[in-house]
C-alpha cells in the first residue's frame, strides 16, 4: 500500500515508465563497453533521486505516504 501511495505522489512519470528501464539498460551496456562513464551514470541517478524526493516532500496535492516501521 505504501509503494502505491508513493508512486501516486511521484510526479516524474519517466520513473514509472518502461522507457527509463531501457535508458538505464543502454547506459549500463555502454559502461560495460567503456563507452560511458560509470561515475557519470551514478551522479545522474543521484540527481534524479534527489529531485524526486524533493518533489515528494514538497507535494501539495494533499496525498500522504504512510510509513510503517
């Protein structure tokens, strides 16, 4: 239930798309072939995750994500 609430709160539709999986898979293959820098890929992921977390924390839609520890 928490995962569904979180997905509903995330405005970044690319995150929930198959397109993103394809992009990541291509970059990982390029890293394997030494055509793309692994550190760049990791930094891109960090930037994307930080933006998504910031967007969720500042969501004003009134939705909430319940967290059970």
